[in-house]
C-alpha cells in the first residue's frame, strides 16, 4: 500500500472530525445562552394552551358611600352638630312604691263583737271619719249602763260633798263624814271618766248618752281618708280586738323606697334626681322623684341601705307595693351628645355618619368610629375616635338607612 497516500487520508479525516466536533459544541453553547435569556425575561409569546387567570383587583376598604337625591329625601335624613348636655352618672337601684306609716291604717274592734254590716269594698275611696263596718254585742249595752249609773252616782256624791262642806263650815258636821264624801266623790269621778273613755273608743259620745238611747251596735270609722286596701270580715262573723278588719291607705304620701348597695351609697345624697319605671306597666315612660332621705344603717343580709324619694309626678297607675327599677343621678359633666338613633352599634364598635359634601350623582357620607357614654333623655354621650372637622355636618336622623346602604355596598364588593 502506498503509505504516503494513507497518511494523507487519515490527516484529512481527523481534521473533518475536529471541525464537526467544534461546530456541535458551538451549537450547544448558543442554545444554552438562548434558554438562559428566556428564563430571565418574559417569553416572547404565551403558549396557546396556557390557562388564563384574570383576578379582579380588590378595592381598598372605604368608610364612604354616596346616595341619590331621591334616597336622601325618602330616608328623611337630617344633619347638624353635637348638642352639649350635662350627662349624669347613674346608680342603679330596685325598690317598691310605699307610703309612710301615718298614711296607712289597720282598723280593728276595741271590744269583740259580731259583724252586723260591712260598708266598704276593696279599692273604694273613703273619707276621713266614714263608717266602714257596724258591730253588735250585749257588752256594749252593759258598758253604757255602767256609765249612766256612774254618772248618776257621781251627781249624788257631788251634792253630798257640797252638804258636808256646808256643815263643816258651820262646824256642826264631823270631819270624818266630810273626808268620806270627798273620797267617794273622787273614786266615782274616776270611774265615770274611765267608762266615758271606753265609750269614746267605741265611737259613742258619752255626753249624748241617755237611758232611752242605749244601743247594742257601734260603728267602726276610719281615722284617715284614702282607698280601702283590704276587707277581712263579713256579716255575722265574730271578731276579736286583735283582728284587723279593714285596711285603708292614703296614696297622697306615696314615695319610693329603694335599696342601694353598699358600694354605691357614698354617691347618693339628699336632693338628687331619680328616674324610675314600673316593669310590665302601661306606663312606657320614666317618672321622676327626688331623694328626701338616705338611711343610716345597713341591711346585714342584703348589704343595702334604704333610700326614700318623693314623687315629682302623680299617676293613677302608681299603687303601693309596686316594684320599680330606678336610676339615681349622682353627678353631671358637660358632654357632647347625639340622639340615640344617630348612633349605629356594630358589635363592640359604634359609628356615626357625617355628610362630606355633594357628589355629581348625589350626596356623599362618611362613617366615623366613636365611643359612647351615658344615655339621658334619648341622647347619648359621644367621644369620637377619629378626627372630625369643626364644620362636619353629623347625621342626626337617618343613620340606620345609611348603615343599610353601606353594608349593601360592601357585600356587592
């Protein structure tokens, strides 16, 4: 074989293989560079089968809303500023309506007897001195007889004493006879006065009593005017002196008797205003009273003190014994207030609305966070938690409509 020719062919083959290898390496390097560039940047064209995911951007939370002029008029919205009021701190107390002891009476019989007539019914008004019942018993006759006998004997003894005094003056009578006449007269006089007192207790007038006017019946009368609270007798019934026959209450002395807890009593003083209600009553408004007496002793069981308050207003629906829930207003402070209907309670937060201006499509409002305080006469103390301009027009009426629109708008978002 021709060796020079073989050597030339091998050299050519090696050169062609090296060039091919270099070309292949260059292609690989170019492809890697192109891939790296596409990873760092955006692809030139999106794949045709890639899923499309378009997310609507969520708007930032706002406290504003806009309503149309028609909505504004239909809701009856009114605006204004804060009202400055003296808001008080209340002490809560429970109690009853009561009357003083001198305004209620329990009528009993001085002497036992049989009920002949009952003149009154529970709930009836009776004037002072009116007859409530009539009793009958033979002992009433006997008492009148004894009084008339005592009165007749007293007349005789008075005359006998006068004779003995004349004899003693002429020094012709015995001293012993005069002394005896004086003793008997004094004894009989005491007896006559005691019997007259018993007749007075029975309601009989001893000075009018005659032998021809003895009566087996006596009338029971009421010493005060008022309403009959209870009647515990009926005709034919025998009653004893300790039995309560009729009870009468004078409501003109009606007042509150409240129970104030030990921790609150230091804040209560005479003259303070009291607002109270009768639960489950036809009275749907608070009535007023004024503290007139603060007790000076504790109830050891309940650890409360009795506080009495005089009613400022009278009502036919107020009756002794009714349960009351009261608020004693102890102190006041000047605070800015809004009507209760202007404040929206949303969980633990409270809000009010303010008119921000007039938009092209209607009226624009903004909601503000506030802290509420005490409530008095339908107004609530307000402490804003956000800055309010001095010229802010606060919504005093129609806040609930705005809150409904505000909530509706947020749900739509």
